[in-house]
C-alpha cells in the first residue's frame, strides 16, 4: 500500500498525476505556508510558440511574515479566467479530445473563486473525474515537517527548480514545431490522449 503526500496544484504536472495514479491513498498538505514560484498558482501548457505559462494572480495582504496557503485569496480584478480559457482553446482546440472534455472545464473559468487552495481542490477533482480515477484523498490537519510513513513528494510543487523526468513521449499538437515538451500540465496529456491518459500515467516509471 502506497500513500503519497503531495501539495495541491493548479492543474498539476504530469509527474504529480503519475504519483496519484500509482498510489493507493493521497494526503494533501493543507497547512503549509504559501510560497512564490510554485505550481500552487501556475501551470504550463503547450502553445503555438512553445511552453506557455498560465498564472493565477493572488492578493497580497501587505502583512509581514508568511501566509498560509489556505488563506491566500485570488485577485479577481484581473480577467485571468478569461485569459486562461482563451489560451487553452487556442492551444488545444485542434487536439483530439478538447471538445470531448470541454464542458467539464469551462465552468471553472466562468465563476469567480475566492481562495486559491479551494479552487485547486476543485480543479483536482475535475481532473480525477475525467481520468475516471477513483482514489480517496485526505487533507492534513497540521503541517507535516518530515515523515517516514508516507512517500513525501511535496517537492513536485517547486516550479523554480525544474526536475527532469523520463516520461514517454506522446503526440502533442505543436510538436512538429517545437518537439516533445515533457511534464506539462495534466491538461496537455488529457486533451491529447483522452481516455488513454490514465493508462499512460499508470505505465510511467519515473520515481524508481
């Protein structure tokens, strides 16, 4: 039985979902401090010009000291949802499965959300439903510093230091222009591989 400890991400990386698909149980760190330059509020997709960053703007409290991830509010004065959805449409409209899953995602970009963490949990659940991945997950009630009990893969949240993973290539919309781009948002895999996405995730061997 494998239990993995992870951070919730904004449409998390393929490596994150490889972990989820190959675990029996997932524990999400719910009591950590917010940190910049992480996948808490950003994700990467494959656009016409290559790797494209989508970033959720957050409100800055103006207070000194750290802020809990669960207390971070989304800055909705910017039309970021409209921008992100248009970017996804432009990048994946011609992919094999964008229209198949479109209705599952569009509502996430139509209603304003207040808290980043809550929104990320909502996005995670939609992804799990699309993958038809039935896995239970729980949330920590206090911060876990170190653990020998679980497989601690919280480092996957770090966007500043890019980890290299030996992921099998799959067909991407713009690969004829820029080649295969590895470990993008799970959305890239889902829109390109569709119903085969879960099998792909389960067959990857990147943490051994």
